[in-house]
C-alpha cells in the first residue's frame, strides 16, 4: 500500500512539473477586457504574425475567444511559438 502511495505521489509530481513547464513556455498575454479568455486583438500583441485564420485554428470551439486550454493546445501542437 505504501508503494502505491509513493508511486502515485511521484506521478502527480511529474504532472505538476509538466504543467509548470508548459506555463513557463507561454508568454504573458494581457487579458485587457478581463473576461478570462483572449481575443485576436489580445493575442496579436504577443504574437504579431497571428492572422485571423491562425486564430480560428486555435479557437477549437469556435466561440470567438481562446481560453487557457486552447492556448496550451496551440503551444503543444506548434501552432504558436513557445515564447516571443
């Protein structure tokens, strides 16, 4: 039982480290309207070469905004550079 607990703690720790590393790869992007997501205008500040078509490919649920999960997926998939 103790081995399972130690193994579980190690796995959870690795997951936490991966999340921290992923967040470190993302640039600071201002959410100027404070709605918890990013618009094309907000993302273009961090990614000047981002086009409307590129934004649409990142906006997986097509709601006109990019949330944290969509941004993380875009970074992981190489749709956006890790940092600029």
